[in-house]
C-alpha cells in the first residue's frame, strides 16, 4: 500500500528529528572527550614519561602521586625539568602547550632581567642611578624623588606609599588600574620612608622600570625584550599588555606559552647562558638571587625579595629556591642544588589554592629528584 503524502511527511520529519538529536549527542560526546583529554593532570604516567623521569634520576612513582594529589583542580599546566631536560608536561582545564597564558606578576621577574641586560650593554649606567636621570621633566615637581634609585624599584623599597598588599594604600595597584597613565600615577604618590629602607610590594614601581628602559634604549619594552632576550630564547609568541595611555605593563599580564615561560627559569638556572651565549651577565644573576629584603611578618627563613625574584627555602627551612610568582598560580620554582625547575600556570586567582604548586614541589618534586 502506498503511503499517503501526510504520513510520508511525518515520517520524514521524524527522521529529521532523529538525525538532529543524534548530532546533538555526538557534539556533546565530542566536547566531553575534548575536555577530558585536556584535563590530563591525574592520568597515570605513560611508559615514555616513566622512562624520561627515571633516565633523569627521578622516581616516577612519586611524580605520579603528585598528578593525582588533592586540590590540583585549578592548576592549568605543570612542567618539570631536571638538568635542563623536560621530563614531565601536563595540561588541564582546556589549556594545551600552544595556548598563551597570562603569567601575571611573574612578568616582573622578566623586567628585572631586561634591566640587567640594559646595564650590561651600557644602555643604563647602573642600578644606583636616580630614576629622575630618565625623567628630567619630573625634577622640578618631584625633587624628593631624586633619592629613589633604580635599585629601590627592583627591591620594592622606593619609600612611596605604594603597597598592593594593603588595599588602603594610596599606591595600591587597583587604584593604578583605574587611572589612565600609570607613570603619572607613580609620580603622584607620596613619599613616606627613606628609599631603600622598607619593603612594600609595589607594581607601580615596576611599571616605571619598563618606561625607564624605553627611554634609555629608544625601544618600546616589548621590542627591547624581543631584540635582547626573547629572540635568542626562541620565544616568538607573546603578548604584553598596555595601559590606557599606551604604556607597556612591565609589572604583569604578559602572556607566554608555558614552555617559553620555562625558558626564563632555565636561563637563570644556567647563570644567564643560553645555547652557549651569555644573554644576562652572571653578575646580574647573582644579584637577583641575593636576598635584599626580608618580607615583613614572615619567618626568618623567608621568603626574601631580591631584584624582583623571590628566594625561599621550600623544604623545612632547607633546600633553597628562587622563584617568579604571579597571582593565580603562575610560578617558576627553581631549585639549584637539585638542578630542578617546576613550572606552573593556574586559574586560582585570589584563591589560596594558588599556593598548591609550592606544596607539590616540597612534597613530591624535590623528593623525587633529591640527590
């Protein structure tokens, strides 16, 4: 019996609905597979990963336990290096090795390296120069700033009322972000201490360092970084942030791929040398790793602030490390005695879970490679 047109049309419509629903199910399954593949942190080690770890003298079982440890949910990437070799690399939360990640205040550690390069090349005389040597237009209006040296900005001891850890501080970064020119914001701040005597965590001072490099070199900070650092490291994809006035943000929000972020830590572990070329002088590497200021209210064991790099024992007052740190869990944690570097990016912004990488380094990474 032939089907009448109305029934035929209904059947066709049923087929369409079935195909539509099937497509939706497949799309959902596909997305779930993608998300699970990206959230690979807790997956067991592959045989290749085990071999790489063991060939580097490490214990694969300890690092495997690290990957499945509690409270790792907001870690987006973990890269572990031993003797300059990548032995473990994992991504999660939709990130992969090609994605640029905002390294937040770890940008400051790179700015420190750029200042050292500028001094080594004679572009800047030395870190004992007054900042007003590069801002002559401020001399008459802000003569009191004459005492502030480049070194005081590197050690966050400018003497200005600028403390990102104290919301009420006149120079808190949240107030700076609301202003158009962050350089003008810096020069609007009151002096409350003799420069070089008190530590205050100040992003505003690091912004000034970026502008100072620009004025000394004639290059925008990103161009200077590319010419004298990134190009030699093979870093070709990066993105600096700009202020509303077009100034380069030297204090945060630089975006890098995790492997390129790692190159910064490896460079410092290798005393400024990369592929046989001295990119940063050994003298500057020593300076950034010398404790300059003890942080108020913390243990005598640290952390300490060097030249925009942190120093801290990571295992019970022992096993010294140097670190770049950024809000949310953006860390380079290097342990020179063990020739180990831990690289972390994360999404734990303004969250205590951003400290998870330090626990992982102490509990798993260092024990896995302890000589």
